[in-house]
């Protein structure tokens, strides 16, 4: 199509079958659960394993920073993956691209589980780890955007916020599975066995999960919106050019909304796991269990967030979640600083719940910001630019400790800032919505 066409595509009548919408949403959820399982495995391992297995240093803080820097590398790769797979998703279709991304994510994760450590391979080990992390990040960059796009485009407009929230359930489920796997391995195995080979087991479990995900994804329906583009021969020839030239404001708004669900989550989980071990003297098993509990609570939060978004408007849910995050940021980190296991678990759970309300409706908001011709690209680029910033949050928070004597107030300040950024995005999103009027924001 010509780059001048920016009108939204209205789905053909009769294509919005609820049974099909549920099937597509579940298939999208299964893929995103696999995506986040693999990705969260790396974030957990960066906090408890990679700093000693791949980044050998006499300085514990330096090793942790190097490990978190590797974590950030994956987030740097994600925007590139969003550009690559977003363009393909708008050119050749959502379904084909989603099959490619899920296979790439699973393969990289299994290979990480097989990778020799620094002790046996030397400097080549962390280099190969970084390469696999980049591959994983590229594929993740195209996964979530495609999943929420195909779920939203197959959903009836009257209940799109609910269906678009289902892929977000992959995040807490993936967290529960990954943190739960690490928790069980750390509890059931001796410290020596866990350090030598036990940490690999959760990575290798990605192989059977990949097989299940691919089998379910094969049954995905291509979205009516993209079929309409093909039938009308209006598929964008240069979706990225159109996106950056015409829809750059929507990109900034979408990124600001996504930042709280990703960056806020990593701050309250990944950073706290590392801080809790190194500064507070808490056990890794207890902190992993806290993450599992927080993720379990996140599931009903996302479900309720989707329903609230459908009833009152998704942007209002973003605004409410952002305000709650701002109000709770300092109390949450003050509570974590008590080093009381029960209080820490409660604080992490409350923090995760606050940032999860905006995340619950992020799929509905982001898909509403872009016309169908560039929707996959727009959602993917927005989400992954936020992901790039989010991947640096634990690194920045950890580095800030060196200047403040291991105090937590900078972390609370970072979370507050993230809340204000999301608040701005939630306030601006309705003004730039391009989808049909039946979808509330």
C-alpha cells in the first residue's frame, strides 16, 4: 500500500467469532508463557548463577554488574528484533512470524542450558552466553507484539480489552514456572550440585515446552484485519517508514505505558533478589519463593485489570495503576529494607500488583494506537524500546548503591519516576487512538 494510507482497518462483519477469539488468545498466551519462562530464566540466573559461573571476579559487586550487563544486552537486542519481526509481521502476516519467534526463543534457551562455564571454557563461555542472549532477545522482540496484535485483531471490539489481556498472563505464568523451577532445584539439590549442574535443569526443560508451544501455535488463525489488508491489496510496503514518519507520538506513548510493567517489575523482582542476597543476607530460595508468590498474585490482577479496562476504559486502568505505583514506591522499598522475610514477600507482592494493572491493559492500549497496516511494528517497537530501558533498570539501581551506601531510596525514586512516565502515557493515549469507537480507553 501507499505510505499515505493511515486509516484503520475495520474487521469484516461476521469474522469476530468469540470461540475463534478465545482459541487465538489461548494460543497467544501459551507462546508468551514460553517466551517469558525462557526470558525470566535468564533474569533469575543473572542474579544467582551467572555472576559466579561466567563472570569470575574477586569483587562480588563487579561480578553482579557484569551479569546484569549481560541481562541488559538481551534488552538491547529486543528493539532490533521488534523492528525486524514487526516489519515481517506487517508484510507477510502475524501467524508466520510468531512461529519463527517462538522456535528461536526456545532454541536459544536450551543452548544456554548446555553451555560450558568459564571454568571449563574460559573467556569464550561468557562471549557465547552473550551471543545466545542476543539471539533470545531478537526473537523475544518480535514475540509479545505479535501475540497481543493477533489476539486483539481476532477479538470482538466490544470485549477486546479482555482478550488482549490474556497474552499478558504469560508473564506471571512464565515467572512462576521459571522461578519455581529454580526454587525447587535450589531446595532439592545441595549448593554444590546446584552450582555445578542443577541450574541447567530449568533451561533444558524449555525443550518439551517448546514442542507443546509449537503444536498449539500451529493452530493459530491469521487475523481478519491482516486478511482484509491482503484482500484489498493494502498491505504496507514500508511499514517502518510509515511508522516513524507518521506515528512517532504513538510510539512514545506506547513505550511510556509499557515501561511500568517491565521496568517496574524487574526493579521489584530481579534487583531485589540480588540486593536481598548481597546486602540483606536473605537466602536465594526465599527470594525466589517471594517472586513466585508475587507472580501468582499477578494472575488475578491481570484478569481483573482486563475486565476493568473493558468496563471503564484501558487508559483509565493505566492511570490508576500508575498512581498506585507512585503512592506505594517508597513504602514498598522501606518494607524491603527491613529484611524481615514475611515483610519482604508482602512488599514484593504489593509492588508487582501495582505495576501489573497498567501491564494488564497494555495490549489493548497499544493495539489501539496504530492502524492495522503498521500495528505489529508499532506494538513491537513500542514494547521493545520500553524493554530496552527496562533491562537497564536493575543495572542502574545496582550501580546507584555504590553512591548511597547500599540504601534503597534511589530504587524507590526510580520506581516513582517510572510511575509518572506511565501516568503521562495513560493520559495521552485516548487522544491518539485510531481504532473503532467501540473500543474504550
